[in-house]
């Protein structure tokens, strides 16, 4: 890439070192003598114990162990000596990190375990980049000192996502957001998710009179509450373990806490997963939104912002269709309420849980290959900070007396080719992406510095490209240069009533395929995917064995 990419190192759990012995492979250990010896003693605790090929020491000269020269072959073999494990292992010293490429080519380890002080960040980065170029998976084992000092506990290379977008990040109008949130009661649904938690962290900066964190995942709620408590100890806050699909309980909750600003982030978002579970998509995306919107109206909240998606535009998936149904309900709610309802349409959020970067990070750590569904596929991308900023900015920009619910869209630039982004991601790790056409006798993964990219085929419900608006929607600017408003045609109130009635749990079909057709009938613009999705055995399971949610 043309400019330097930002990375950071964080440590991985020591339990990760168990993976090579499960796979039956041998390992090398890279570090200082003391850290390598500690790793050896940890490996002794595993049953069966992984085979240690030897150590590579973090020194610029060729080290010699007590037994002689550094590596085997014509130079003889060095020994770790006082690094022998409790089981009697005295692994050879293979050489120094400067010789690592030659050692890896000769020894062909299944895994490398790196154990160095976290302060040696540059060296750790260099070692792990070289391991990946050689196609050797790695695990980072923190030193005892770093663990005691609280460094870690889990990490990997993190690529600066702004480098992948190839555009400058969008910025928020801090003054307008502060004017909206300061001194008000703010409630966030889905507060433990990738977007919801970022919303909570940002909202806390603007001194709301109360911050209510609504989340149905116990662990996620605990974590975001812990973060807010640490950085904003004086802020009045309340973590609320609650499922917004429960309409009566949601109404009671809102009447009790009386939120003024509501940021609705709770939703199901994974496209292929929702193809197999349409009832769950309807319940969470439509009826969860209905529950929160009705409760907002009941407590006379001032503003309500729902997070939607570009997949709601001419949807080809159950997830996109149910988000479009939720948009329609919000449009109708705005018509009959004093609450100012608005929506934001997101592109794909880089770095969110389960996003493509999560997938690629795991694949790089495992030595590849990287996977892309279709070489033609493009997406609009945004970062988590941009996504959270857009929600807060929309809340500030929303016109409380607008005749229709407004839909805000961030200017995300041109859509990005996913294959191109994959290649940039590989380059950020010091690797060259090589497209695997399945015809070469020489596997690209065996080429130093290369990582294979495999085309897997589109998944159920996926489009080749996304759209930000339908032809019938009109665009107009806002006072923020990077945010526009799409005007949506107002739905017929009778259509909304029919939608709610037909999809209610006691009336809708319990068969996933029939329910999908009912959803299609309620979203006239719903299209078939532009590429044929590749399905495996899970389709047969879905058709025959999945009970209604």
C-alpha cells in the first residue's frame, strides 16, 4: 500500500496453544530463553503433549546452546540446556530470528508460538508478519510479567480500517450532538453489540442526565456497563437485561425510566443466518422495533432513531426484507405520534462482530486461505465510529415537525470491490494475495509471502451490489455535508395493519419457506438474488428440521 498501515499487538489466551496438539502437528517456540522455557513448561501440561521442534531465539546473532552450535545438520545441534521441561525435554536451539525464514523452510512447523515481552512490539510485529509470509500459523503467549501487569489478555494484528476504505473518515458535528444529549435521558437498545456499545461510549461523553443500556445478552451488557463505569464513574446509568421483543415488559420499562432520546440498535443482522430463521428475523427486526416504537410513543419520548441497512433497499434477503418492514412501521409511527421518528441506513460496518474483517483475521492467523464470495461483489463500507456518529448526528438533525420520518444516509463514497479490499487486507499483513483458480500445480500458499484467496460463491440472500435508495426515493441535503436525507413514499396505514396481523406469531405460518413467501408478499420490491447462492447440507436441515421460533 502507498502509506504505512497502523497495527497493534494484543495477546492471545494461553489456552490457544493447545491447538497444534489437537491437529497432531509439531511446534517451534520463538522468544527469549526464559520465555521459551516457560512455554515448554506450559506445553507439559497438555495431554497429549505437542512435539517441540526447537527454539528460535530473539537475538541478532547465531546463538549456541550448551550442546554446541545453533542448528542441526553439518553445524551440529545446540540444546536449550537449562530450558529442559519437567518431562525431560531439552529442545534444540534452531537459530536466531534473523535466520527464521530458512529455519521455517527446513523444519516446516505446524504452528509457531511467539513469547516475548509486550514492550518489544516492533519485533513481535516483524516476527508474526514473517511467519504469515511463510504460511505458518502463530499464537502469541504473553510473558508472566505482562500478565501480572495486565497487558493483554487477547490479541492479534488489527488493521486500521480507514486504510482499507481508501477514503478519509467522516466526522461528526460535536456541538449539535452535545446540544441534543446533554442533560437528557438516553436509552440504547442492543447496547452490548458492536454499534450499540460504541453508541453508549460516545453518548456518555455528552453528559446525559441518565444512560439506560438495554441488552438481552448478559455478558455483553456486563462488559459495556463495566466500560462506562470505568471511564464515566459519575454518570448516572442503568444496565437493563431485557429483550425488546417482549412488548408489555418494554412498555412498562419505558414508562418507568421515561427516556427522552431512544437509539434503537437491537436487531438480527447476519444475512445467511436469517435465511434459515425467518421467524427470528420477523420477531426481532420487525416486532422488536414495533415494541420499542410503541413504548416510545406511550412515554412521549422526544426522539427515536432506528438503525436500518442498505439491505432494506430492494431486498433480496429475509434480513433486508424484515428491516424494510421495520422501516415501514417507523414511517407509520411518525405519522401518529408526537415523537420524532427517524432512521439511518448503514452500509457494511467494518470491524463489527462477525464482519468480513473478523473472518479474514481468523483466516490469516490460520495461514489462509482468505475467502471471498464473488470477485464482482461490491459493498458500501463504513467504520464503527462512523456508524455510531451517523446515529447521533441523525438524532440531532431530525426535524421534530417533519411531515414524514426521515431516512439519513452517510456519504460512504463509491462502493468498494470486496476482492480488492481482501488484497489490501493481505498487504496490510505483509502478504501478497494470490487468487486460487484451482488450476495451478504449485499452491500459492507454499510461495513465500503469498496467501491464497478462494472464491466460495455467494451465500443465501446475498446481492452482487447494494443500493442506498429505491428509484421512488428522493434525495435532499442536510446541514451536514456528509449526510443526506432520502424521502420515502409513505405507506398506507391499512398495509401496516395487515403486515402486523399477517406476521404475528399466532397467525403466521410455522413453516420457514411459507413464512418467507409471506414476507415476500408484504415487500413488493423484494427481488431474487442477482447471483445463485451456494448452499450445502444446511438447506436440507432447514427445510425439514427447524422448528418455529
